C-alpha cells in the first residue's frame, strides 16, 4: 500500500500537498472508503505528484475499486516516472490486461525487447495475450519458448494443454509428457498446473487411469495451497438468500428509476455451459461483450453485504438509483462501447438477490448440467485456486448440494424472472433453447446466434476451445469412463 516517502527529491507546497494526500489514503484503505480512496488517487494524478514507483500501488487501488480509467492514468504516471523504461511499459501492459484491453496490451508487449522484464515472463505474457486474441500459432510459439527457457513453468504447460487438441498434436503431447522429469524443482503451484496439463494429455488420448492419476496429483497440491472451508461456504450461501422474498424484491425494485437492462447475468456451476450461453448471446448484434467481470461483487462490497437487510440499509442511506448508477459506471469503465453486456461471473449464484432487487430489468439465467459430467469437468479443470471445493470429490459434492439448494430457493423467490437452462437440452435442442434465451433477454432472433462457434470474440475461460466448435453432444456423458473414480462424489452428492 502507498505510504509517504521519507524523501521525494523536491520541496515546496506541491510536495507537501502530495504527502498530505498520501497520509489520508492509509485510513481510507483501512476503513474501505472506496470513494475517498478514488478521490485521493484522482487528486494525485491531477497534480502529477512525484511519487515514483508508488504509482504502481496507486494504480492497483484504482483497479480494485473498478476505476479502470483512473488505474490507467496512475500507471501512466509510473511510466513517466521511469522515463518510459521498458520494465515500466511491461507493467503498464499488465494493467491494460486487467482492464480488459488485451489488444492494446498485446501491441505494447510486442514493442518491448524480448528480455523485459526477463525472457520467460516476456514470452509467457505475450503468449497469453496472443492466445486470448485468437493468434494461436504465435501463442503456441511463445508459450513453447517459455517452457524451453523454464521447463518448470506449469502455467505455460496448462495454457498449451488446454488450447490445443492433444490427440491430434502428438508432438506437443509428447513434450508435455517428457517435461515431467524436469518438474521436481518446480514450486507446488507450478507442479499442480503441470499435472493438470498432463491429465489433459492422457484424457485426450483416452488413457483414463493415467488421466485420473495426474489430475489427482494436481488436485492434492492445490488443496494444500488453497483449502476449502465447508462451514464458510454454508454461511455465505445462507446469507445470500437471507430476508429475500418475491415481495421484498418487488418492493426494492419499485424504488429503481434508472435503466438497468444493459447487463445479462448468466450463472451456474463452473463447466455447466455458461460460456456457451455467453457465446450465443455475444453473437447478437445488440450485445457488445461479456465475461467474468465481477462488477456485482463490487456493488456488494459497497453495500456492505448481500443479504436483503444489507440492501435495505444501503437504499435507506443512499438510494436504489444511486446503486444502479454506480454499477452502470463500473460497467462503462470496463465496456465503453455501446451494447448490452453478459456477466458470467462465478459468484453470481450468491448475489442474485442484489441483482434482482437493484437491477430489476436485468435478465437472470442459470445453467444446470448433469452432476456427474459437471463434477468430472470441474475436477479436471485448473481453476488456479479460485474454486477450492474442486480439489476434493467429497468437498465438490458438498458445494454442488449447496448450489442445488440455492437454485431451488431462487426459483421460489424469483419465479419466471430466473430462466433455468439444462445444458443437455441446450446441446440437443439448441434452436428451441436459443429462442427461449433470446426471448428471456428481450432480444430479437438473428441467424448468427444459432452458430455461436463462428463468433470470433475473445474468450478467456477454460472453455476457450469448446466454444469454437459447433454446439454438439460430445460433452454429454463425458464422466462415464471415470464413473468408478467419481464414486466418492456420487455417494456424498446423491446420499
């Protein structure tokens, strides 16, 4: 966190003003005063305060608060303070990616020497940017270069493994398998990522036992790094529906005078088909973009909780329109171009009450998938610690049952406001279900939405490869070869 430096190299009123503002930032951070933090950073940016490397931390403060324009201004001050040094430009590219400006970040990264900040980080950073932009051959070359320079770089191996069909890419598959002998000195996180990559190789080859062994090693390593707390998950789920009813949501919704239809919320368990629905919707001419944008969580932090009482307290002290304007501002910061936005953040199952009450025109969609198929898909996915329940089959069953109960509760509370889409029906009766999704979102039918695989937009999730293929039934029954391994999940989930 920024703090006042002992010496900034210049004196006078300008410096003293900057120091006073930095002194005010610490209590604003402690009390989570978002507006106060933003105003302090804005003033420091406007006065071009001589803060040197501290501009990086100030940019991070703005990013955390959803103020992406301000974050960019702050990182530009850092670049200026470093006289445009290549390392500062690399740091700016990182901020641009966090702001969703992957194309600009990619262009900036390509302009830098290959050894900035070091050859491995450069190749990996450029490779991921190229991958997101659909430049697959360039991405592959860069990511392979990163693994050649550092064979223990597990995150590069998983990026390669999940971005290509390893059944057809025999040479790449063999390189991944051969890398196992070099993984001993790797960090636990890199070893975990590598094992998920190795599991992908064996899955694509149909070597079920080897796939299970590799994914299990990866999951065990991640469980040690990112443990799951069942009690905390239970509490969070209970709080998310606390106090909500159809009547309480309707009463809060009547207070809203702002337009709130821009966002379409798509939620459900990971690997349940949310990326497919996002791809369908973003194929529509009226929908600009989408992703796991987490702006609703920013609103919950501002409100002070996600229970109905938290929303009531906020609207009593402020107003429902103020909440909508704040949400709209964060959305505009992330997506400045006109058009509707799909938000498929993983946290939305816990925040539907806030969305329904304060954004009453926003469509709500929940994806359901066969629990065994979904469990296997989650177990084999490297979530980088964001879904700790996925590292243990019995923990996964616990989390799935919580989500099932939440769905039942939200259906009772929201009624037809919540469209539940069975993944299997979407895959087998796609035209019918696409029409239902469009109608639910008040979108006219357009031919391209029925061929979402032709949508060339950037996809950043683990479903990157799947959404490039025509809608098909291939994933239905994917757990069948692993049913014996999944027995602990089945026993805990089905009881």
